[in-house]
C-alpha cells in the first residue's frame, strides 16, 4: 500500500515571461505526463530520492493526491479490468537500472497498489488499449506481453517477440497503436517498418499479419532506421512520428509520415506536399520528436531537440491541410535558459479542448536539473504560463 498525501496548497499559474516563472528550488524531474480518463494530469516524478505520482486537478490548478513509491516511476498507462473498472499501471525502474516492476491500482482509489512483473532488466514500458495492458520490452529485450486483470489477478494472454522472423538487430518497440479491437500497429524505433499485428493471435506464427508499412525512405544516409517513436490513427489515416537520427545519433530533420489505412491490405503513403526534400511526409519545424497527442484536428508534437542545442519545441500539425505551427520554441521562456543550461520540450498531454500541458526539461549537457510544466489552450493555441510545481514535493 502506498501512502496518499493530500496537498492543500494550490499550484499557481504564472504569466509567461515573468522572472518568477522559474522554480529551481523544487528540482522536480518528470519522466511522464498522462491525461487520466477522469480528466486529471498524472505526473511521474522520477527523482530516486523521493519518487511519486502527482495528480494535478486542472479545474483548480491544484495537486489533489500524491502516490509515493519506493522505486522511481517512469511511464503510466490506463486500462480497464474485466468489470470495465478504470485501472492504472505504473512502470517503475530501479535507480541503478538493474531491475523493474509494475504497480497496478484502481483509479477510484489510487492509494492501494499491487506489484507485478518484477524483472531483472529495466528497459520496459507500459501501454494500454481498453482491457489490454501491454508490457513492452524495448532495446535488446524485444518482447511484447498482453495482460488482463480479473479479480485483482494479472493474467498473461500472450508474450511474443517484437521481431519478425527475418529481422535482425533490436526492434526497440516504442508504441502500439490500435486500429480496432483485433489489429494494431507496432511502432518500432530500431526497424525500418511499421508492422500490423493481430492482438488476438493464439500463436506467435500468426502474430504478424504480413501487412507492413515501409519507412525506409526516411532513413538518414548511413543510419539503419528512421527512428519511429509514436503514432496516432485519426479517421483512416495513420500518422507516424520519425526522429531521423544519423549514424552519429544526431537528430536530423524530423517528419510526420501519413498513411492511408482505409484498406489495411493495401496501405499507401499520402503525399502531403509540404516538403521540398523529396519525402511525402510533413517536415516538422523542430528536431528530435519524443511524443505526441491529439485534440480535434490538431496533432501536438513534443520535440526535445539535441542535447546542449536550443532547437526543440512544441508544434501543432493541422490534419486538414498538414500545416505546421510552432507553439513553444527555445525562445518562449528565455528565463529558463542560462549560459550552461537549456530547456527542452520532452512531453505533451491533452486534457480536453481547452487544457493541455507540456513538460520542459532544464538540462545542463546530458544532466536534467529540473522539469517545468507549461499549460496551454489546444483550441486557441495560446500559452497560459508555467505551472508552479514547487509545492508538490
């Protein structure tokens, strides 16, 4: 059982550009932000000295609950049990990266969690769709396990390889995007294709359906993959987010590739006519994208940029005309940048049509000093300001 702390202090939303917008004394380090089914923002605090999940209530800008952990949380997923009750899963990774585990609890009472999936490796994440909880082994682990929860017991439905029989290297799966209850797409950072899978497959031999989406046009010369990090299906279109790092792991021009999946057996890439570089996808304004979320006809993309270089940003892609608009760039909050440290956009999560959040990592080289949150309006594409997180820990 984890301790719940009800915090009475409110989070104050400050104006953009004010010198009071920074809170270095808090030193909060965020690894994930996710909108919950009941409209709150779950914030994963990964500091090994005081790990927790902070639950932010957007209505009054206050932290309503704090779930404390012994092992730092990394990623969060929401799913349903066999009674359709809302559940949450928190992937936890040890501070020395030698082990991991998953805590599962009820959204109606986050104070009680149970531990599952203890592993002697650390590079795991959790994803979910309806009653399907996925435990994904990423770099060099290359497994995907489907699990379901009944009577507080976690049952493994299947555990398959994320690599096709003819593939080499690591799949390094980042995401699973469902088309419907039976079929989904594997978004794999380390391979050149998006693979369709049958999540009802009773045997590994029929897990991969044979429908592949070729991403090889987006590989930077000398690299081995285009580094797909996430994807969203909107209507009959699949949007695939590509980092495109070179052989030296330096981020090049990022793209959002768009595919017509109306006929899953004959998937075609859509020429968005937004790039002069010979590629059909949408060229983004910023580099090194790490995640996305959607609201209405807009896709919000978090781009962290390279370490030590001020080239990241939060941008918005309009799916009706494929236009790209920058909402946050490296100059939006100059008070967060110093001669030694720069901020990078590392995550984005949409609560509703009027409320969204982005995480800004303040980093000195490869070291995260702290994370700030910025709140914005997804409908008007305006920034509300930085959120004061100093009262949370």
